[in-house]
C-alpha cells in the first residue's frame, strides 16, 4: 500500500504538471496568434509558423489537461435523469461508466502508442513548413489517454467505495 500511495502521489504530480503545461500552452497560443495578427495587419509581414504551431497546441491542450479536469470533477455531465435516481443508484451508474471509460481510454491509449511508434520508426514528418516529426505530434494522444485511463480507474475505485458505504 505504501508503494501504491507513492505511485499515486507521483501520478498526481504528473497530471498537475501536465495541466500547468496546458495552461502555459494556452497562454502561448493566445500570445502568438495576437502576434500573428499584429505582424500581418500592422507590419505586412505574417509569420510562417503560428498557424501550424497553433494546430499542434490545440491538440496538446485537451490531452494534457483531461486527466486533471477529471480529477477535479470538471468534465461536463448530463445528469438530468441521473438526479432523479437514488444516491446509491447514482454512485453505481457513475462507477460503471467510469470503469467502462477507463477500458475505452486504455484501448485508445494502446492504439495511439502503436501508431506513435510506427510514425517514429518510419521517421514521418509533417508535410508542412516546420516539418515536425509526426510521432511528437501524435504522442500526446497516447499520453493523454493513458493518464485519463488511470484517473478513471482511480475514480472507479473511489466511487465503488462510496457506493458500498451507502
């Protein structure tokens, strides 16, 4: 149990760092897009990299932040019908959906990892100005789904414990 507690503490630190990184990327995105607009409209010299980098950042932000948002219970939920059910039934449904979500995220993580490794092995680069290795672009999908699956499993066990105590 001590090892598990240490691993969970490390995991919490990782998702906190990932969320902060997502926030920093969002600030960079806003700043660089403003710079692009200003340099194009005011100075007549558009940048060549902002649109491409913005696309990558828009992929990175949700995958870096998703596990932290789930930890903070910040994901959008449609609970119109769920609120009509008893508390114990709500916990049971939340437990089941969290478990199924963990399995789905693990499967998606596996396929994202396989695809990332493939892109790395063939050294595929984006056919764009920056020619970024595509494995770097897609690798965040693996990381995001892996972190999200771990958080869904944590949520499953937490909800199961709460359901049993009701």
